[in-house]
């Protein structure tokens, strides 16, 4: 019994230290002071990739301006030497910036913060506005700083130094690719044990993101050789890359121990928990939290993760108070009050790879008999086709934080199926079906399982690429469709689920296509009045099994995510 009491007391005392916050109270807002983003233009043509540092700084500040933060610029007077040194560099990298901060920025800020009068006021009534004003009015006269500058110094806790060390461009057929590589250096003001303030590097959050923009090459070979890609295409690719880069960094910031939200478990009813954080702390619908408790083992007392929860109801501000947030436990055994919850920040994107089978296709072999220029007929298939096998990939984004409807997703999915078909004698190649759909999905949960229903619109394209002797053959036939999805998932961990999937799809008649035989081409205007493609029906029913992965960082999904943007 004594050991149990000791564990509970230590849990209350040390849980805040474990999470970097004060456990017994609400999350303490952090004061973040941000240096204007440092941008390297090394090797980049200003004609194709001009970049406004002030605009980028505003965009980054907007993303980082979370309810948990107070964002302030660093006073200009403290940045003079640092800015002068950085302006002389031809290249940027994290280590180089850290050395400059140690040499130029840290001494200046530490000198001001370590002033006895400043320290006396910082340790006194920091929330008394009149004390700040008295201090600023006396100290500001000699340092060149104004009242607002000293108010920042009185409350600053962290310094953010964002940087872009590289931007590069590549031309890929009819796309321009832009790669942005950089990050944010995070410094914290800490006491050195002798009463002096010092800046300590606590994190270097890095991100490398890509963005794409398309252009159309002229069909004429001479004009193609003379074609110059418009600068707007480069800028669009760069803008996409920068938006994803900023978004990725904003997620990684919320994953840092210093900035993760942490709340007290106030009460528990079954699998439903009440937490003392809410909308004013930046909690949103469907946010994820991990449940911790202090446990005692033979090796000592330490914090241990006990469960995974999602926010069902966000605590709202009512007058001068805030109601509690309500969370439901998806994984782990239910616990009593006395533990604490830590934010488990993610991007809101899920990726689902699925192996699937599709039945109900109607691809009569007569519909793929092609007419040659000499009037001859070229059959592609030996028999009708009714099924195919392949893979599907689906990206879905949780809209709940924005529309306040739990587990509502917008999705994009693409799939590729190899048709179960035999081709005519002498013909080589494999017919296949490609599909692209988008729509909405709603999930309903029970403990660690869910079922979901979705609707979508898109298109399917039947393709064949092969040959007959020396002749190349290529065909495409497109059809618009609508789909209904039904699925189920079972959580294996906070980020991973097993998934079963079924879809019913109805398609219109073929609305476009073409085919090639050797150097001859037949466009849709040549085909639509013939029997070619006339009886194709690309709908049907699909079933599949796979995984669902909740993405914690945009790294690794940059290509797919650039399409979403």
C-alpha cells in the first residue's frame, strides 16, 4: 500500500518533467521569438525562382502561430551583428548557422537577459504590466530598444531560426520539379545554475519537400526545340514545395517534447476520458493523445504509455472558464483518473495500400477489334473479359478539425488492374485498367474498430500497349463513373490498421479514347461512330485487403501530397 501511494505521488510530481510541462496545470503557453527566415540562393536562377523572404516569413509565422504559442519578432537591435554576418554567406547549412548564433546572437541576448536589473524583474512579477513599463523606460534609453522589445525579453522562452539551405529545380518531360531543403533551429533560454540566462539548442527540425508544376510542349518538333518554359511554371512548383515544407515543419514542431500539449485526466467513464485542455489550447476534433501513467518496477519508477485516445468533444470557452475536452480510448486497457495525456501530432493524412480483385467488368472481345487503314481487322482479345487483379492506393485527409464532424475524410484514390484476359494469336501485350476517383468517407468507431461508408466520382481508362510483329499497338478508352465504398478497419497501433474494402461502381458508356497501329492514329472523332469501344462497361464490384497508415510526417509522401495541393 505504501508503495502504491509513493507511485501515485511521484506520478503527480514528475509527470510534468517527463513531458516538459507542468503536469498539474494546463499546458503553459510558450513565448516564441522568430528570426526572419534565412534563404540561400546558391545555384538558383533569380529569373526562374525569385523568392520574397518577407512573404515566406509571414507564411511560416502564420503556420507556427498556434494557440499554444505567443509569436514575437526578435528586436532588430539584437540582430544587427548576426544579420551582417549571414548576409556575407554564399551558402547556408545548419552547422554554419549554429556557429553564427553562438558567436553573434547568443552573446547579445544573453548580455541583456543577464543584466541584474532585467533578471530581478524577470524573477519578480512578470505579469505586472507597470513593472515592465518602468524597466523598459529606464533600460531602453541606453540600449536603443523600445518598450515592446523589452517586454519580449521579459517573457521570451524560445527562439526559432528557420532556414532554407537549398532550392533546386529539375525538368521532367512536361513537369518542373522543385526541391526545398531546410528546417528550423529551436533554442531555449535556460538558467546555467548560477543565475545567468543562456541559449541552448533543443532541436533542429528538418524537412525536404518537393513541388511540381506542369507545362505543355508544342507538338511541332521545331517549336519544341525552341520552347522556353515560362518562369511562372518554376514559381508555381516552388510555391507548392514551400507550402508543403512549411506544413511539414508545423507538424514536426507539435511533435517536439517542449511543445506537445499535455493535460490531466480529470475523470474516466468506461473508455471516455475528460481532459483539462480545450479550444484555447489548440485542441481540435479527432486530435490524438497518448495516455501515460507512472509505474513501479524492480528498476524503479518511470512513465509508461497505457493507451491511445482520440478527441470526441473539444472543450469550449464559457465566459472566463473552459469546459473539459472529452476523449475516447481506442487502444489499451481503461485506467482510472490520475494519469496524464500527451498530444500525438500527425498530419491528418492516411495512406491505404490495398490488393484487390474486381468482378463484373464487361469487355467483349468484339469491342477491341481495331480497324486498320487498309480496312483489315485486328482483334486484340481472344475472349470476353469480366475480372481483373491489382492494387489500389488511397490518400485521405481528415476534415474533422475544420468542419467539426468527427472522422469525415476527403480522399483521392488510384488503382491499376491487370485484366484476366488472353490476347489474340500473334499479339503481345497485357490489357489493364487504370482508375482515379475522389470523394468523401465517414467512419464510425467502436473501441479499436471502425466501419466506413464512402462515395466518389472519377474515371476509368482501359489501356493496352503491345505489338503485332513489327507493328506497335496502343489503345485507350475512357469512361466516367460513380462509386460507393464500404470498409472496415482494426487498429494495430496508433498509426496502423488492418483494412478490408469493398466498392460498387457504375460507369457511363465510353466518352473518349484513341488507338495507334504503327504510325497510324485514330482519334475519338474517328472511333465514336464505329463499333470499337461501343459495348465496354468498366464498372463492377471490387473487394480488397490491405493496411491503413496514419502519416506522422509528409516526408516520404511528398509526390502524392504535392498533387493534393
